[in-house]
């Protein structure tokens, strides 16, 4: 290949330059592709992620795993201006269906206002679920759109508005990485250029690595972008960061290897073109093997699930393969042109100095091997104390919207209200009843008792505090208040009760007196009815006599009427007689009564009174069977003086008696005497019953008096009892309104209160079968303690539900801490999986290259030990020195780089030892290889380390930690592993290191 590169050098240069130009013009830049097609940060099949999706489904909202919080804070208390801004912003967000999945508006509902308002009344929390999965391009786009909406609505003076939470935090982290990449690349190129100029003291020699770097990036980036654009491979911000750093380091190393080979040949007196061919032949297979080890190590990440590993692995593999192809062809072509012009001539070699160093190491091979091992093990011993960091918010060096939002939340709530943990309780029935709510309250109490939990928001405590109306103390206080009112009313009614008792006493006395006098009434009634019966008997006899006398033609009523008429006529006659006597008239009775006897005369007919008297006398005469007319005719003598007066008086009395008799008969109402006698009998019976009833009434009133006296006495006792009960229940209320004895009871009417209804929309599913609790941490939700405690939340809930109606329900926890804890487990699984695959892959490459088993085992073991030492040193620096836990992404990425690159240097050194030991001893081969590779490996290692340290120029701490860990590992590899441990170990092993083959 070296000769082809020399022969077609111009075409090779033209090809790579043209390919780079075409790809960069035709393919979108990698940053644009990542922005559109970034893979999810978190595996989509984690239980916590599935739980968030299930929760959204059960609560009838669009599926979303990316949640954030809009925090509106005022300098003073929230006022009308902030409330109006809140309503306007909420309306705008709810209308943005493209970027906002749903909004949980609690502050906007009067009954749930306190849920969204900070305890100091100066801040509002609005939960916003974004469209997209957390850490994905879609979610990042939603975050940007939501922030654009916030900026489009002017906030009132003195009001700050920040969008924070898990999804915005990752968005800010990715944005910080994006902005850091350009700086990192520029710093890396500047440092590499400076180091190359210092090393070579030649612009021409420095151009070979620099142009190799430039074209490698120019070709590899659009290839990765093209594959990412069509979603052939996953990409993310970490793809850019890691592959850029690896390409910078690898391209520089490969070019340095080529230049070193060319310089070695030139020092041996080889012509320029032949020196290019010799260099290409010597280092070509090393470059290919090195690229293969890096590709295997990074490609092993394809077995991972965590987004950062998946997106860093394949892009790095593709980039390294591209870099390998360029490094195998471009440096020889460049050396062909630059060498011919004498621009890359070598400086005096340092082989003797490095051989002296090698000799010192070899003379003390065993103690130096032991010392190097102690150093590596000592550094690695710090590793077990590592606390894996998942605080993505802390990874941001500069102030961001999400970081400021967290600080605002902590300032106004005292805890991180924006990142709660969700507890989902599922059951097979509607939980909107007192028994289930009491069980939910027991669960909330059980969870809130965890020392790491600040408070729990649930349907029984929407604002983090139990509903006052649900406390047993509240209920007993209501009963106590009712009893107190009853006691007061009884006290006020006591005079009326006493008056009632006095009235009952008087009524009882009156009834007793009436009962005593009733027998007299009965006796009098009986006498009256007896007399009436006698009269009726006489009337009956008279009626019978009249019927007999008149042949049944005249009854008592008719006879009485006739008699009154006759008496009236006789009275008139008597008055006429008395008048005649006073006038001393000689006329007798015949002259007075003559016109009445016999046929009526014409003169009498003309006189109406005479005619009426004639008719009446005729009726009397018929009633007396003619005895009246006979008596008149016989009256021929003059009556004695006074006789007519007595007769007039008697007639008046008779008329009065007849009138009374006629009135009595009329009063009978047409009833017969027998019927009247029957009614008189009924009257006697009624009076007898009245006597009996009055006796019973008297007895009953006596009992009422006794009862009333008892009521008055018992009312007094009841007043005392009610006072005692009121005092007891008031004391019970004081002991059960809060604290351990609080209890829970929500009456049926409480289920329809505005507070419960508004709270149920947020914390209960529409069918009531799923309850959601928001567990707010008392600690940093990103901390290792929170991750360790996350699993305790559903466990505490299940323990609290034992013995309740929810004992058999399903309880799951998810949220930032739960997902981070699951991520921690997944990271360890991924690390173990791809670590084993990478080690096996590197071992196989070395096995083929070195044709040995012992040497590859030694190389891999030293690389792994070097990584462990670098990781321990990083933990010592960041965790124990700076107080910042090492991010979870640092060790896997560092392992991939250190295993691959560290194996490269050991591979180059071991291959040269074998070459130099051919036909001689391994010890002499070590000594010679020390001299020929010492400068090359040191320069390459320093360049790669500087490239990694350049990551520390970014504004994201995990990049700083990755850069420092890999940089420290490369320095350890250069200073300890490659310079001391490997040469000393190979020297100690001797020719056995090449087993089963021979040197």
C-alpha cells in the first residue's frame, strides 16, 4: 500500500479533499441532524418510563414522559397582575397542542389554588407535560417552543418566569453540550498544533497530523450525519462530543506513527519515497489493528440500551474506521510531497536516551513492576467509594433557565416541588368512598413518614396537608358543637319546662275536681230524662186518646192548634162579656155567641172577624161533639160579677200552656215520643261515658304530672351530662385534629365539595380506580440517597395499606428518582456487557497481531488495571476533592477510550519488541523497542491526553469528568504502564511472554 500511496499521492489527496467537500455540501451538518433525530436519552422500556405512559393513559391525557414546571415568582405576594399573566400563559400553553401534551392547572381553580401556590404566597407552580419522550429531539423541540411562548407574553414588572423540571434540565444540558463542542474542538486543535510544533519544530511535519485530523473529521462527520439522517444509526449530542474527541486523538496518533516511521527510515539513510514505503509497511498493520481495537471497543456499545452509550458507540466506530482509511493513505501521500521538498526531515533521535531509561527499568524489573502495581492498585482502591452521580442539573456549570428555576422553587417552597415522585395505586373498584379514602390517607401517612419525604399530595391531602374536614377531631368537634348548642337550648328552655310542669299540675287538679263532680251531673241528667220520659208518656196517652176520639183524624199537634184557636176565640168572647158588663148592657150571652151558633148570617159573612170566629167555633163544636153549641144555647142567665175576669185569666193561662206544648211538639222535629225517648237514653249513656272518660283523664293527667316532674328532673341531669360530653369531645378534638391520633373520615357530602372535585381531577382517574400521589422529596431528588429511597416508597405504601380495603391493590412508584435508580441498574448492566465484549474483542485482535496468548493477556490486564486506577484517581479528584459525584456516563465512556487507546500503545510496543527480539532474546528486544518507540508513544499519548483534557474547556461537568478521567488514564499509561510496568513485566517473563509461539 505504501508504494501505491507514493505513486498516486496526488490522486489520493484530491480524492479525500473532493470527498470531504462533496459530503459537506450534500449532507446536512451533524449538529442539524442531531437536533432533528436525536435518540432518546433514557431507554423507553424502563419500568418508570412505562409507568409514566400508563399514568397518562389512565388519567385520560396524551402520552408523555417529558414533564416540566413553569415557575412564576413575584418580588412580593402574587397579585392581580401575576394572576392575569398566569391565566394568559395557561391559555396559550393549552392551545399549543403540537408541543404541549397537557397542563395541570391547580392555581386557576379556587378550590385547589393552594396546591399551585408557594407557602409564602410569592410563586406559582404550573405543571406542563411536553409532547415527546424525555431526552428525545421531540421533547427538546417542545421545550424550546414552550420557552418561546413564555417569552412572547410580557411578564409583569418584578416577575420572573422560568421553565424547569426534568425535561427542561436535559434540554439545557444538551444545549450546553452543543455550545461546548465548538470550543472543545477549537481548543483541541490549538493544543495539538502547539504540541506538534514543539515536538517536531517543523511546520511541514506538524501539517501531516493536522491535515489528517481535518480531513478525518471532514469526511467522518457527514457520513455519520447521513446515516443518522436516515436513522440507520442512532445519534445524539454525545455522538458529536465522543467521536470528535476520539477522531482527534486517533488521527493524530496514526499520523504521528506514520511520521515516526518516516523519520526512523530517514535516519537510517533511506530515500524519501522509500522511507514513506517503509513507514507505511511498518505502522500500517499497527494502525489497522489499533483502529480495529477502538472499533471493537466502541462497537460493543451496540449491545447497550442507555441512549448515551448507543449513540456514542456506532458513530465512534464508523468515524474510527473512516479515520483509519484516511490514516493509511493520506499521511503517506502527504509525506511523499512534503518529504520530496525536505519539509519533514527528522531531528536528531532520542533513541539512546530512551534505551538508557529502558536499561534502568530492566535492571530493576521485579521491584519496579511491584511498585507500579502498588501505584495502580492504590489509585484503583478509591474506586469502591464512588457514588454514581445522576444530578443532571448539577452538570451545568453556567446558570440556565432550569437551574435558576430549581433555585426559585427551593427559595419559595423550601423543597424541590418541581420534581416529585409519583405513586400510582390501582384497584378494581371506584375509590371515591369513605373507606377507600381512609385507606389512601393511611398510605399517604405511611409514605410521608419516610425521613427523606417532605410531604405527600394525594386526594386526601391535595395541598400536602390532610383535609381539615376529614380529621376525626374535626368530626368530634362538630358533634361537640351540636351537643353544646343542645345544652344551651335546654338551659334556655328550663323556665318553660317548669311552667309546663305547673300547668300540668293545675290541669291535673281541675281534672280531679271535674271527675269528683261528674256523678252529680249523671244523677241530674237521669232525673231530667226521667221527667222527660213522663211527659212523653203523657203525650203518647193524649195522642192515643185524640186518635180514639177523632177516629184518627186529629193528632196532638192539630188538636193543640185547634185548642189555641178556640182559646183565642173564648178569650175574645170573654173580653166582649167584660166590656158589656162594664157598659151594663142588658144583652146576654145569646146576643154575643148567637151569631156563632147555627148557620152563618149574611152580616157575619161580611164581617171577616165574625166569619173567622164562626169557623173556629164550628170546629170546636165538632171537636166537642156539639157540646159547645149546647152550652151556649143554655146560657140564658147573666154571669155573676168577676166570673168573666177569672175566665179570661184561665183562658190566658191555658193559651200559654198550649203555646209551650206547641213549642215542645215543634222541638221534637217531627220525631215520635218513642224516638225522643231513645235519644234520651243515648244522652244518659253519653253522660255515663263522660263520667268514665273524666275518671280516666284524671288518672292520665296524674301520670302526666308524674312524667313531667321526671322530665324536669332529667333535663337538669341532661344539661350536666351534655356539658360533660361537650368538654370531653372538645378535648378529644384537640387531640385528634392533627398528629398520630388524627384519623380520617370524610362524610358523603364531602365527596361533592369543590375542593374534593378539583383535587380528584388531578389525583384520581376519571373512573376512580387509579389514584395518583405526588411525593415531594425532603432531599435533592437527583441525589444518590433519593435513588436508594425510591424503591422504599411503594414498599412503605404497601405496608401502610395492610389491613385496609386497598391491601390487594397494585402500587408502583416512578418519577425522576425511580427512573434514575432504574437507569443506574441499566448503566451497570450495559457497562458490564459492553465491557466484557470490548475486552474480549481487544484480546482477540492482540491475539492475532502478536500470535501469543500471554502477551495479549498481559496487555489487556494492564489496560483494565490502568482504567481502574484512572477511575479511582477521578473519584478522588471530583468526589472527594471537589465534592461533585462522578457522573454515571463517565466510567463507561472512559473505559471504551482507555481500553482501546491503551491497548494501541501496548500493541505498538509489544509488536516492536517481538520484531526486535527476532533471532535474539526478548530482553534485548525490550531494550531496543524502548529506544525506537519511547518518543513516539509518549508524543502520541500526550497528544491524545491533551485532546481529552480539551473536553474540560466545555461548560458541562460530565464532559469535564470524561476528559479528565481519560486524560489521567493516558498519563498513567504513558508514565507508569508503558514506561515501567509492561517493560518490567515482559522482562520478568522473558520469552515465555510469547507462548505458545516463539519470539
